[in-house]
C-alpha cells in the first residue's frame, strides 16, 4: 500500500507542474510570434504578455513579482515609452484600489464592519445557500444604483469579511471563500448587462455614439443582455459557489451584538464619509468627477490623524502594497499591448482565419465573440471595446450583420472572464480579500465554460426573439 504523500511533496509537485505549464506557455508564445512573422517589438510584446498571463494564472511566483518583471522587461526591450509602461500608476483604477484598501482598514479599525455584519446576518437567513444567494442578490441590486464596480467592491468586501467572522467561518473555511466569491462575482459579472455599471459598458456606448452615431439606451441594452447574462448568470454564480465551495450552515460565534449598542463617534463619522462617497459615485454623471478621485478624497480624510478612522500605523502595517503593484502591472500590460498594435494585429489575423460569410449570421456572431474573447485574454476587458469598436464598421461589411449586432457581440466577450487578471475590479476584490489564487481560478474557469457553452447560446436565442439576429 502506497503511503500518502506529505504536504511538502504535494507542494513540490504543484510547483513543478506550474513550472511546466509556464515553460509550455513561453514556448507556445514564442512559436506563435515566429509563425505569424510579427515585427520584433510586437513579437516581444506577445511573448511577454503570454509569460505574464501564465505566471499570474499558475501563481508560480507572487503576483507583484511578475508585475515588477514586466516593468523591467518592457523597459529593457524598449517595447513602449515609460509613460505607457508605467501608465497603471496614474490610472484611476490604481488610485481607487488604494482608496479601497484605506477605507477597508477604516471599516475594520472603527468596528463598523462588525456592526454591519451583525445586521446583515439577521437578513441573510440561517442556511449557507441563503447567505450566498443573499449576497449575490445584494451585489446585483447595488449595481443598479452604484455605477462604479470598483466602488462597489470597496464597500462590499470589508463588510463580507466581517460577516464571515460573525458567522464563524475561519480564514481557511470554504464558507468564507464562498461568501467573498459571492460578493466579488455577484456585483461584477451580472453588471455588464447594466449600462453604467462597469467600465467596458461605458467605453462601448461612448465610442459607438462618437464613431457611428449609434445611441445605446439604458432600457434597450438591459433588455438585450440582462435576462440571460445578468439574471440567469447571477443564478449560475450562486450554483457554482455552492458546488465549488460547499460548507456547513453558519454558526455565529458567541459575541456581544454590536447592532444593539450605540455607535461611537468614529463609526458615525465613517458612515457619513461613506454615504457622501456613495452619493458622489451615484451622481458622477452630474458632476463629472471620477470615482477614483472621490475614493481618494475619502481615503485622505480617513488617513487624517484627527479623524480617528485609521490607526497611526495604517500605511506601514495595515495595508499591503502588493495588490497595488499587481494592478499597475496589469493596466500597464494592456497599455503596452495597445501601443504596439498587438490587439489590432490579432483581430486582423483572426478575422482572416474566421472565414466570414454573409449567409452565416450565427457563425459570424460566434466568430466575432471569439475574436473579442481573445483580445480580452491578451489585454484586459476594457481593451475589448477600445480595440474592437473602431473595426466594427469593417466587420459589419465582412459579415453582413447589422452594425448594432456587431457592436453587441463585444458584450458576449467582455462579460465572460477567463482569467482573473483580465478584470481589475475582480483582481481588487480578491487581493483585498486575500482569496486563494487556485480557488479564484477554478471559479473563473468554471463560470467561463458555463457562460460559453450554455449562457451564450441561450443569449443568442434571446437575440433572435428580439430580432437582433
């Protein structure tokens, strides 16, 4: 009888498999670059992109290490100017993540997280499935009233962490992972079907109107996408979490019920601060202020020593800077890919191979969605409308499809996340929540497969019913 392997042996095997996978990715990228005869700078960008994606997907090294390696390689190889390579550091996403880390520390420091968790625990029921379904439903509802997915994550994750503690789920329990997954995916994945709720949606509608005069109304966009890729996908998220991360029903740990005690001054100030930030996020169409700068202003007040919202050592001890370098590298990688023309080249190559024909509307739609999916994988989700929309007119002629249909195929792609690095809000949620990379990858791959094989065909049937296809 063979003795069971030790944890150290299993860990070594996982690292060895990760190294093999990484080597295979590098080899494949090099072969791809050689086969397509890209110009040297673009070929180097393709190889570097696939290497970074491979390292992030396999978690062979910490995410921030891969980020630093990207910065170094991009600069030594002169792939793009420094302002492009390091553009992630002055992106709004970077500063909203920093703001989220600060506000999360404030929610924990003041005790507001525990109070909110005690209140939520009463509303979510006593069964694990009720808790998961309730968190997802709350996240979807929040997407209708709060336009920034990053802002929603900033609000949700610290409260869910406190809620998991309140319900007795420890750091390694599947129930805790499942609750955090429900918060992250519940407020992010279905929100692609609500026009102002995610960045790619807004890039698409803005560019479609500017370049083609195509106005996408809130109701029409939601009618087209929400029934399947919104509501039904939310149900799929609940089912996947219950399947991948099953656990016992919540058993609240014995503790004083903070919900019944008066709030202290710090909690009241933090509630007022979060309410003001939420109001400004909700009304960003009126004042034009980026959610990132609203968040940074809130974080600045929380860091002010006289506010009492954070500890004196918050920047040295309470905040991890690894997620910041990670997100900056992801944004920089997308910028370099765009600057070198890699995305447009991939679209042109795939279009030639797709063999579009005007008498195959369904096949053309599937082909366009797959091309956009490849663009999303090589760059990130917001890059899909930025790269695909200027080419939509030509693709409409090649496929014989209406321009509106060609534009909407992008939603099939940027609403379906293959790898976590593609979605900055998802990266932020998982980094702040310290979710295991393996668990996150299982969730994204499973949801991607179900969306591609089940939800996308159903969505195309719905398009046919509405007359778009």
